[in-house]
């Protein structure tokens, strides 16, 4: 999704893809500008708990914390693919 023209991602989806643990303080290392809590209704997800969204820079921070070999390959190259909406 985009917020003010910038891409944002559902943090739980990113965490799962990157193989990161599900502990509660996972997003504590992200700056406030890199994360925001969003109501499910505003995302057309129905009822339930609010979801964390993370910015593109927040996503890169999570990638750096991942132990998955695919994430480390980007770190070794020193570059990551750019989200198509930002290209």
C-alpha cells in the first residue's frame, strides 16, 4: 500500500518472509517514522487487531536482521531491489 506516495508493507508479512521471530519487541529498533499501527478496517481487512505497517527503510532494517541466505545476498551485494512503485 502507499501512504503519502511512499510504499508501506504489512510488518507481519515481512517478518514471516524473512524468517524473523514473533517476539513482541521486534519493531522496537525501528524509528517511529518507519512504523505505524493501522486499524484493520482502514485497510479493508475486516475486524480484528490493528496491524503494524513498516516503511521501505524499515523493511530494509528488517532484511538486515534476517538470517535467511537470500537476505544476506542483498547485503553482500550492497543493494536491494527497488519497489516498482518507487522506481
